[in-house]
C-alpha cells in the first residue's frame, strides 16, 4: 500500500474532521451501544486521525477500545506518540495478507480516506471478513471524483479527468476503484444482507485552508503528467493559474463519500 507523509496527514486532518458526516457517526454510536465492550479496528490508520475524530464523540456515550492497523512503522510510532496506549493497540500489518488483521471480537472495521485506493477484489475480501464476524463497516472520506473551483479554468475538467484515471491505478492493493469505491462497496455489502448508509463528506476549502489547497494542487500535477494527455506546459500553466487564485482567496470543493454498513438483525 502506498504510504503518506505524516505532514500531509496532519495538514488534511482538520478538513477531514469538518467533512465527516455526523449522521453516520450517530448510527455508529447506536451500533456500538449494543456491545458490552466495543472494539473498533481502524485500517490504514496513519497517525490515528480516526481516534481523534471519533473518540470525543464516544466519550460521553461509551468506552471503546481501538486496534490501529498500518503497514508503515513510522506512522504507527507517531500515532502511539500522539495517542498513548490507554484503550489502544497498534498493529503493523501488510493488508495484502488480510488473514493477519486483528478482527477477533471486533465491533466495527473502519478506515478513513482509504478505500478509493483499494481494488474491487480487496473490497470484496474485506467485506467477506467483516460479514463473517457480523461486525459493522465504516469507511469515511472516500474521494468521489468531483473537484470544483470558485474560479474556473478551461483545463479544469481535463485535469480532474486525468487525475481520476490515475486514481484507478495500482496503489499497492491492486487496480484501485478510485471514485467508484463507494458504489462498489455498497453493492458488495447489500449482497451480504447489510443495511447501507451513504452520505456526502466534501472538503470545503477556503482562505483558511490555503496551504492545503496549494499542496493538493501540487500533488495533482505528477499523476496528471503521468497520464500524458496534457502537455507539461499545459499542466504547468494550469497549476500556476490555480496557485495564483489560491493567493487571491479562491475556494475549492473536493467531493468525498462516507459509507456505513450495518448487519441486519
């Protein structure tokens, strides 16, 4: 699985926190209340953003144990440094070997900004593991392929098209689903007799998120160049236009979807 720098994860975390759909979180709390000592297994945990996002929402309602899973030992060390050990376990697992996931007694399998990077086969295999244990599944902040800017540029549509194509390339877990991830997950869990809830969770980026906008734009450049439909000169001109607009306080909406799957009684 392709890793992410902890500085990028820290930069995006406030936008992720603001974007999560609160209605789905309320459903999760209701599900967890049915468990005597609920356990959340969070895969691709990074530095623990899911704990920081959801933990405060659980404090007044129930006590939750977390098992944080990532392949990157540096990110796991950072997560432990930030979160400590009270009610948390840390597991280094290569997600190409799902049999090593610590799912015993799990109430929820969760992930954030993850499943758009995974393949159809991976989603089907992990759904089968979840269904076997009749636990819930919660995947937040899956990129849906839609990016809109307050100041249009003639190449916006082409850049997003090529970026989305690149998102469907192999990120370490097979050919990624990219913007089709939530639709595929929904179909898989419906076939396993789960109730499905889907909600939008877009980034709304304005002046206060200027640095995040800038880094996101720079991060789009290499994938678009690798697709090769646009010339380097075209991509460079587009990037300069976009960075100039950020300095002029432009805004941006990046679409994401949250999905929650609950087993039927």
